[in-house]
C-alpha cells in the first residue's frame, strides 16, 4: 500500500493533468466559436462551405456540381442511372 506522500503526489499530478486538458479544451472551443462567428459575419453558409448565401446562383451551381459528382461516383461504382 502506497504511503500518504505518494498518494498526494499522484492525486496532484492527476488534478494538474485534468486542469491542463480542460483548459486546452476550453481554449480550443473558444477558437472554434470565433471561427464560426467570423464565417457567419462574412456570410458563409455552413451547408455549402465557403459559398456566400446571398447569391442563389451559387447554391444552384453547388447543387449541380454535387449532382454531377453523385453521377460520376455511380458510374465509377458500375451502377446504371
């Protein structure tokens, strides 16, 4: 059975590691939120990545490209459409 000093050192080390990981997670979360706020501020749409949501033609073009990619993947897989 470990003595009291060893137990205290292990507990303090575990607490310090948990605090470090929690601080890193909070810092990362705040950075991610700032990134999303910047994307929203510049008008980027979350569904289409960096395509501005103000122009409907951009959405149509992205939808068309997605349809083309879907068809090409089906052709590559050997599925007839």
